């Protein structure tokens, strides 16, 4: 028996300075939980994964693109050291010790003053599991999974050992809130050996994965770095052929502007079994979360979902904007934030009333959700003035103001 086991405690980090050193996969997995906790996070690293870079671009964290310097832990409450440089990690850990800052080290748990438990969430409860000696991540994760699944199904009985089936699952993760993934999607994620994740997927779920699960960042950041679709297809095929259980975690639904069919076709050509798990599309869930019904009795009997990633005058566009301008129902536009001015002008030119209500819902269903209202005639200017950024769902139609009439 261990003489002095770790003392478990829940840190309340809202508004408190947290320093993360290293912008790789460990940081990518741990940062969402720190952000969700309301921490004032500073990332110190010369480079970062695309998903971590996106958090910085969105203003969720401050990123100082350099190596750690003495004094960087000043006024910090908590530090996460996640670099590949053992000597640097030791120096940072020593400063944390001198400054009385609780410090987690990804490379040497035994040298750390704090450990990160295996965590899971269900119905407002956070389950955190630590082993009593030096952390055993696999055991902690297994116990965590049993408790969380028991809470979800009401039994609190550990499930039988799961069997991993080699192949690929295209899992729609929903609009962003980790609780909105399907039960089947969450179960397949828990069974995965490899997870290839989009930036728009429910990133908080990555923090629940055991450390032995390989997470591949397939983030497609607007106007930034991206992983080519062919590279994603090849990664799916490579890992599946190696006998791994692979989950392709996507935002929303795999087949709603998610290139799911392209990936399924590539897998089929390679002779690889593929399971498709539908997800809740942001086209209906995000407006709903913002208080907007896409249909409403006496107001809208139809809704149309359109991709706005290319402008109306772009020869690549497959959208009939003239016909859309004649519809009386709701128009939902995805991936159209930077093109909304041109889209609105096209709709007005083809007869849509410029006073038609418009709502832009950014980061829908997440803690960062915000709604910006405008009209079709003003939305381009308003979106720029309010600095609306993707991902955002745009809703055009009288349903936007239905809730305000109550």
C-alpha cells in the first residue's frame, strides 16, 4: 500500500492564470478542459498544432510564440509542461517548485507536483479517477469509463470488456457540445485505437480518451493550414489496414458538407469496412440553441440548407441563388461568414426583401456561443463590425424574430 497517496482536489481556475508550455498533441487534448473551466490560459511554444492555433486565433487562449523563459510562471496558479525537451521540462518544473505553482508534466509524472486525472462527464457530474501510486492512465481511464457509462445508463455497473473491431467509423460528433454526440458515437470513440479529428468536432471529448489512443489532427482552419482530403483518406486506410479501430470524428453530420461520402468511397475502394454514425447537424441544432426554430407554424413551412463557402458569382458555385430568393421559408447558410455580404446582395438583387431578418450564431452550443442579429440589407456590414468568425451558422427568414414576439 502507498504510504502517501495523492490528495484529490478540484481546482477552480476561473479567471486565474494558467501557463501551458508546448503546443503539441498533449496541449491539444488538455486545453479545451482548461478553457471550459474559465482559466486565463497562456500558451508558450514556438509552434502549435492547427487546432491549438485555432484556439489562439479565436481568442480562447493567448499564444506567445517562443520558448519558455525564466519568470514565465510568475502569478500562475497552475502549469502544464508538455514539451519534448526533457531538460527544458526539468527547468520549468524547478521554477514551478520554487514559485509554489502546481505543475503537471507529460513526460515524467513522478517528477510532477500534480497529476491530471482521467475525467468524464455525465448529467452535470464530473468523474475524475487517479490511481494511488504513480499514475496508471490505462487503469484510470478504464475505471472512469465504467463509472461514466454506469451513470449514463443508470446502473453504475462496470461493463464487460469491450472488443475492438478493426475498421473505420465515420462519426458525426454534433454541433460542438460534447453531450450532443450520439450514444453510439461516444461508445465507438471509447473503443478507438486511433481518432482522426476535425477542428469542428466536439473537441472536449478528446480529453476523455486514454493516453494510448493516437489522435491525428485533421483540422481545416479557414485560410490557414489544412490536411488535404487525400491525406485524410490515406491515414484512414493506413491505420485500418494495420488492424486498428479508427474513428473519423467530424463536426455535425458526416454527410452534411462533411465529405463523408468521399471518405466512405475511398475506404470501399481499399476494401475496408466502414460504419457511418449520423450526427446532429449544426444547420438545425445551432439555430435551436440560439432560440430560433428553422420552421414555425404560420411562418415557415420549409427550410433550405446551403453551403456558402464560395461566392454567388464564383463559377464553382452550384447554388441557384435566384431561385432561393423566391422562397418564403427559412434559408440556413453554413460556411458563409466571409461571403455573407455578397450572398445577401445576390438575394436582394433577385428580389428578397432587404428587411428580412438575419441571425449569425457563432460557436453554437458551446460555452463561447454568441448571436448577432441584422437584416439582409445590413448583415455584411454588421458581420464585419461585430467581427463574426467561423464557425457560424447564418439563418435568414422571419423565424429569426419568432421568439422575440413571445
